[in-house]
C-alpha cells in the first residue's frame, strides 16, 4: 500500500458508485480544518479556522504538496466555532453536494477536449478535539472513543474523577490468550470473556444520528444536550456532513491526526518515567486508585503517622538517571530540518524539556525512547515502551504490507496490556487508547502520510489566500 487508492475505502467507493469511478478524472478530496492564532503565540488569544481541501487523484510523489491544497474558506475568530461549526461549513457542503450532481463541464488541457467532472469528499482530517466538533460525537469523558462509543469499558476514577481506559484492551485479544484469565495484574477479580464489539457501518451510523436532528444551531442558540448525554452516548448533534448524498456509503468518515496522538502518548510516557512535577500520571491520588482497581502491591502508599509517602515505582527513574537523560538530550544534534535544535529546549539544572512541536514528538517517540531508557529501566518495562515506539514507526512507513498490518494489529493489543500491568489506571486516558484503532484505519484508508495534519500545518495560509 503506497496510496489511498490501495485502501479498502477507495475500492469500496468504486464498487458502490461505479458511474463515478468510471471516469478516472473525477476528483476525490480530503478536508482538513484546525484553529490557529494568526497574530502569533504572544499576541492576544484569537482562534482562526481555515478549511483546506486536498486532491488525491495524483501520484504518491505529488499528493499532499502545497500547490495541490486549496484554501476553501476561513472561519474567523476570536474563539473556536465549537458545535456551531456546521453553520460555517454550510456554503462548502452545498458546493460539495452540487459538485456531485451538477456534472460540471471541464476542459482537459492534455487531451484537448471537454469532459464532465464530478467531485466527492472521501474523509476529513483532524486532531482529537476537532474530531468531536466535526463528527458530532463528543471526545470528552468515558465515552470519548468515537469507534467503540458506548461499548467501551472506560470508567471514572474514584479519587481523581477523570475517565480511565484501563483494562479496555483485553477483549481485543484471542479467546485463549493468557491475559484474559489474569485476575491480579488488570482489573481486580475480572476475567475477560467478552469479544470486541463490531464497528458500525456508515448506514448504521446514519440510522443512529438521524435520531439527533432537533438541535437548533447558531451563535445565540446556547448550550443544548439530549437526555442521557454522557451516560449512554456522546452524540451532541447530527453532523452536516451526513447531508452529502454519498457520505453514509463511506467506510470511514473522519481521520485522527497521528502526530497529535504521538505527542500525547510521548508526553504521558516521558513525564511519568521522568517524574515531571505536575505532569506525571503517577501522583498520590493515582496511587489511591491503584489500591481500588488493580493489584499492584509495589505501588501502595506508605503511611508514617500523619504523613503519607509515595514510594518510587519501578517505571520511574532515579534522580541521577534523570540527569543523565537530560544531559544526553542536551548533547544531541539532529540533521538540519529533521527536528528542532533540542539543546535549546533542555534545562539540565531544573530537569525540564519544553518548546517542542508536534513533529518533534513524532521524531522522539520513534527514536528517543528505545535509546534513552535502554540501560536505565528494567527490561520488561523497556520492552513494552520500545514496542509502542516501534508501532508508531511501522504505521508511519510510506509503504505498508497488508499482512504486516495484521501482525501489528495483534501486537498492539498485547503491548497495551503490558503497559496496563506496569502503569497505574490514571495513565490510560483516551489518547492512550486510540492507537489500537489506528491500524484498522490504515488498512481501510491507506498510508498515514495522506491523512495527517503535518502538511496542512506547514502550508502558508497567507500564500493560499
């Protein structure tokens, strides 16, 4: 697989709409939107939202180039459009619908003749918060996962009050896997007998969202919620994209930005292993939740009279080891354009790493973790962290093999279970859960490079305007 046309979604669209696929010059589009401050990070808060379309009817070497990305519209600030994003997208959706039916007469400059051209939107590309705005499924709380929806096993931590996806991955394993019968290292006393629920098709999703169409939108509409929101479902509205006549026939509709997931996974791992104050997932309340939900005896709090001590966990480095890591980071030098000059982002005295961009996290999670922690962490912990590092490296390859994807899909489930044995339940937020769904999207829609936000973020918006 080297192009979206090699994925199942493209081929499925061809079979469902043969009249569209019969003309190879019909345009297939991807849509990306995100907010940014046009006045710089040091200016007053302002959120401007460009909407960019990209063309996939091009060879791999030409796809995702800036000259084939088109600024369709700009949603002005000063704040995020939120659930009212559909109001702003109305002109674009009308044009996309018209381009499906109107059969515009177009001139082919190479063949020197006219032909009838149509256009179809294949999917959208967003980070996780924007995913909730665009899709209509809220990405907050214990029902944040937009793939398993109400069928996931997330729960709310007692002491912290946050949603945790701890022990939500064993039901992906084969029925005879040893982890399924483990009552001690996962949720106390739970034997996993369930199987992973099936994914809903586009037609099934359309039947569900058709029930949620009575919310009035607009800048003065205020907050509106359906009864049962956050308990049995996370739908906030029916997205405007369902108005596209072919949208329900698509295998997948919205893509997650892999670099955004890599950033959050890396921060969770690095801040917890390096015991960064205020950012680590191993804090006192997290230890109290450990005693409630899992049997990690080595993480129990120690009471010394009125004082409570938190013993160092096996996955946390000692202070001397932490300084070694920061000094090593200070000495690194990357090739020009590969990543930021890391030596300027490291404070060895205060043991702080700051100022990194999404692409830097992308580089670090794939190369930094296996090297930095090799001789500093116990082998079992290092193996699990290296597995997650290699997982992101493999799925971001420009060429993918379907059989290799199936092996990765099995391995990532085991890797997540290994991490659940090591880290506390507070470690497993929604971003730690999402990697288990990435491989299905890769298998259906093709390589990651055509469905992440990196080329859109680097696009000169002012030049496009």
